C-alpha cells in the first residue's frame, strides 16, 4: 500500500508539474498574442508618423514659401567673367566657351566640386544614375566616389594640374590653370578637344566622356540666345511668412550678375571636315568636296548699367562692386550691388540691366515665391575678426583636419565661425546660457561627443574653434561635400534620400526647409551662404 500510495503521489505530482508548465506556456503564448499586435501597431504608427513627417518636409520644400530662386543657373558663372575674359584671351579660349565649361563643372561655385560615381556594378556614369533607390526609396546606397573635379573648372586630382600645397578652390589659380589646359586642347576641332580635356583634366581614368562636348555646345548656344540675369539678397528670408525679414522697411543689399552676347560673331571647327567625292555637273568628273563643320559663337559681357525699379516708380541705381565703390564685394567677381527696400509700399519691383550693344533684360523681384531652390547667400566677412582668430583657425585645422585639403578646410572653419557668431567668442544662441555657445556655436551635447571635449572647453575660444573644426572634419569625411558639410553642421544629419556624390542642385531640394529651434534660414540657404563665405575668406584671410 505504501508503495502504491507513493506511486499515486508521484503520478499526482507529475500531473501537477505538467499542468503548471502548460499554464505557464499558455500565459506566455497568450501574452505574446496580445502584446505582439500592440507592438506592431505602435511600430506602424511611429513609422507612419515618420513617413508623414518626411513627406511633409519634402512637400514643404516644393509648396511652402521658399526663398526667391532668381539667380538663374546660366547667370551664376558670370560672377567670374572678368578673370575668365582676361585669362581666356591669353590662352585663346573664347569666354563664352569658358563660361560653358564652368557651368558644366561647378555651376559657377568656387567650391561646387563635381563627383564621379560608380555603383560597383558599373562605372563611368553620373552619381544620380549610379544611385538606384529601388521601391519607395529603399534600395542600393552602395555608391562609390571614383574621383572629384575641384573648383570652378572641375580640375581632377589625378590630372597632375594641382601641385602639392595648392588650394584647387582658389578662384584666380583655378581659372588660370583650367583655361591654360583647355586652350592646349582647342588647337584643332572643338569636339575632340573638349572631349580630350574632360577625360584628361576633369574626369577620373576610364570615365566615359561621350556627350561632354555636346553638353558644352548646348550651353554655348544658350549663352548665345540672349541675356541671362540673376540676383539675390543679403536679407534673411522667413519660411513662415514667405517674405524677407524686413519689418522696418529698411533698404537691404541686393546683388546682380548677368551676361549677354556682346562681341562679334565668331566660329571654330566643331569637328573634322567631311570629305566627299561628288560629280562636277559641268565636267562630269568626280572631285573632292570638303564640308567644314563650324560652331558659331559670340563672346559675352557683363552689364554696363544696372538699376532697380521700386513700386513707387522710382529707379535706384546699382553700382559695380569694385574697390572704393562702397558696394560689398568679393575679389575676382563682377557683381553689381544696390541697397533697396524689400518690403513695404516702396519695395523693389524689378531689376533691369543694359549692355554696351543695347541688349536689355528685366527680371521681376518676387514678394513671395513657391518654387524651390533657395537664394544664393553671400555673407560678408568681418576682416578684423578673421585676422584676430586666423592663427587659431589654422591651428584648429592642423589638429582636426587630417586627410582634408588644408587651405579649403581653414576657409570652412573661418566661414562657419563668421556665419555662426560673427567672430564673437562670448555669444549664446538666442541668449540661452544652456544652448549653443562661442565662436562655433557648439551645443553642450554635441561638445561631449567630440575628441577634444573636456569640461569648460566650449568656453575657451581656441578650444571652441577646435571642437567646431572636429565636427566639421567629421561631417566632411562623412559627406565628401563642402555644401553637405555645412548643411549637416546646421541641422545635424543628412536628409532622407541623400547619397554621397549627389549633385548639390538635387540635394538643395531635400534641404529647402527651416529647422525648428528659432531658426529663420533654410538648410540649403545656410549651406549656400557658408560656401559662398568660404570663397571670400580664401581671398581675405591673412597670408602666411
């Protein structure tokens, strides 16, 4: 009986254990069955909100009140027409050809570097084609940069044209070197000469250069077609109101560049002559007939008179930004400037330019614009602040900029400092003592993640510069672009849909929004302004 009772007890205990296990499994399974759908719903809601936020940001760039994009692409290279015309005459390159090459290489921006990409399945294609986003933008981001064309003429690092220690972004050097190289290839027909120049001095080895000469030909014909006028303002733009921030209706600086055909029509062999045998109708004999393929062109010039018309009907003259004119200027550029009101009853209504040959062009000045693209910003340097902090800027570049072009990196630090603080080492963003601080406006959380951080580093001007330089270096290495470096310094991270090597003209559309936190400038505008300032810093920074 004792053995039977012991057996019964064992069976009972085993049953109880089995029942307990089943209860636990049931509870776990039931819990998962209840919790999993809730988690999936939460994930779906978060993903949906993120998607909507991204779509909203994207849509705002297209349909929101964006800054006026009235600096046309064809007008941008005209800033450098004086140095282009001077060096082009020496090297036998018509200035309209040089403008077309600059437009194709950099959009007329001294730091508008061109990237050549591969998706590691095929090479020799533009970055926009190498990137295949797939369905809903989710796909291959495996885009590799094959090479970079630097500066206005897009000079390639492999070309042998850039000596050690030379900044490829220096405007005068870049233009002179690019024109000298181009002139050597244009001794014969243009088509083969342009193709050879592009393959040898701009694109990486093995790049497919077919179509480049025809691209330049199309740009030349566009310049020949008539005047190209563009303008921008220094006044900040409000993305909320869709107007310039000018509550007092005070005059603001507006700048103008432009080109128009002014020289006599010329021509140059576009491709080798075609030789055919044709029958002479008089003699009946076969004879050689030579068909010469010529490309007509006109040299272009900048305006000799520019003025603005106000709503009141009054005309306000613009002056060329040369030494002693009183117009803010940046060396090497042909830019007209005038101070006019942008809001109020006497606001600027239009801008007109006239050329020596009588050509005339007028562009309206919009009060609110729905198109994307952004204004070209030129923040004028503070020479005193630049001189004061330049040795510290150079030290910060040496300490943080390993592997980055040194002179351009110094320009980037100086431009960012002037943009962020104007060279004032004791300024807080929006007066908030817990926020961004100092020459480079470094936030506390950002500072703690940088190599040079230690408690109190932000409040030491030299260390503040080093922290900012470390952040800029990290962002440049990540993006490979001066524009994207500046944009991510401002907003924190690249936008969804951006990829390394994306042309800046395409990236601008993703960055046409104002970030939260009391900002008034679009991300694209901030980047444009910083890169434009780099050009000025390169000219005005103390030498040596």
